[in-house]
C-alpha cells in the first residue's frame, strides 16, 4: 500500500496500475453528489481513451443535476443481488472507506478486497486502504485532484472531460465558497474553462433547476429549525419525504440553507431512514472539526462537512448528538 498526497508523484504508480489492467470497475460513494459523479465520469472518460474496458457503477441513483453529464447514460446503478462485473482493477473515487460504496461492498466484500484497488480521494478520514492511493485532504474536491493527476499523466482534457471535472469542483466548493476552497481550486477551474467546460450548464443544473418537491421539503424542514446559540439543527422525517415526494438530494439543500443562517457556527440535519436508522449531516465553520466528531459514530468526512449513520430514531439521535456538538462548539 502506498499513499501519495501529490498527484505529480502519484502519476507514474497510478499509470502503471492502469496499464496492467484490461477491465476496470469504477466505484464511488453511496448517495453520490456532484463530486462523486463528476469523478466517476471523468475517470471513465480517461480510461476509455486509454483503451480500457470500463464499467462505471454507482451505488445509488444519480442526483438529477448530474444526469445530463457526458457519459452519464453509461453509469449502471447497482441493485441488491447484482453480481460484481468481472474486472482486474477497481478505481474508487471520492470515497473515504470501502464500506461507503454501500451495498456493492456489503454483498461483495470478498471479491472487492482481493482485487487491486486504486483510490483517489480528498477525505481527511480516508485511511488509504487501496493498492495505490492518492489522497489529498487539502484538495477542495476529488475532481480538482483528478484534474491535476490527469495533467501529470499527460492526458489530453477535452471539453466533455472538462465539464465532468468542473461539476465536482463546483458542487464540492459550493461555487468557491467553502473553507476548503483554495487558489488552486480556482486555477484548476479556470484551466477547465479554457479547455471548453460547459460552465453555464453546470451552474444552471446545480443552482437553477431545483425540483419543486425539494423546495417544499426545504420549507417543511426549515419551519421546524431549532437553534441553540451558534448551533442549529433540523429534522427530515420519512413523512416529510413522502408528503413532498422529494429525492434524497433535497436534504443537501436543507443543509445548505441552515449554513446560511447568520450566527450559525455548527449544524446538524437528522434524516430519518426507512431502515430505522438516522443519517446525520454535520457542518461547521473553522476551526470546529466535525469530521472527528462523526468518527465517534463510525462516520467521517471533512473537517467542516461530515456525516454518520446512527442506529436509532431521529429523536434518540438528537439526544445523542446535540450534547456532543455543544461540547465541541462552546
Ligand atoms: P453529507 O452530510 O453531505 O452526507 O456528507 C458530508 C461529508 O461527510 C461527505 O464528504 C461525505 O462523504 C462524508 N460522510 C457522510 N456520511 C458519512 C459516513 O457515514 N461515513 C464516512 N466515512 N463519511 C461520511
Ligand atoms: Mn468530494
């Protein structure tokens, strides 16, 4: 196992792993976001150009704002009981742990752990379990890191590839607003615009195509927002999801709205799940580190954006999480 943080140093080893493979499976995390799908698709584009047979497999359906991306129609969505395609290499992007690929992992642990795995990621909680790992927690998105990697590998970035990469950079930085955003994020994005990335389409799909059901869900969740000084929290129940018909991606919008409330330094959204568990989404401002807190419940993520799943109802999860968050913030 080798863990690189610098794409220039990682490029030869990664190229070598890819050259040894014929059929390659690309995976990303469950409930994929723009960075997950942008990364999955950009790796797909590159490996195809390198003459490989490539299978991009998502653990759950794509968020609506990514389905128009070049190549998105090639992505297969895993369903319970599906067999793992026969491959000789796995590339896992934007995913902190193997377990985060969800059912694919649960149902194929053995096959997955015997295959060589290349990991490219930017989660601080990624322990680098792959055969070759490129993990840079300083990168604001996996797409930013991939862009630097492709440049180091001498790959020609065409307009389609540039668009996929820009999607991940745009969503993970929330258009260059997160504390993880750096001058490099902006330089990489500028390079992508020069290469023909369809920035207007990315912006339109991400920010100006909110499903009406999401707007209704945001309304219901925010109506019951709670506040204790610098901490805000909200609940998204199964009833709200049913009522509004909103998709999972709508929950991200609730999170973003809470982040915008003046004086909020840390927040948590409790999402009730069908299986009786509760997913928490944590956000904070510097220097409050919620990644560390999330690991307490077996989750992880970034210093200012993390999550976990708790095996209890939202009510119980509130009792469990809020005191610890208060302790961290106060
Ligand atoms: P979100 O709250 O948007 O689901 O996640 C915020 C960040 O934390 C993302 O980078 C996501 O990958 C990470 N994250 C969310 N849930 C989990 C989890 O259960 N385990 C780990 N390791 N990371 C998570
Ligand atoms: Mn990401």
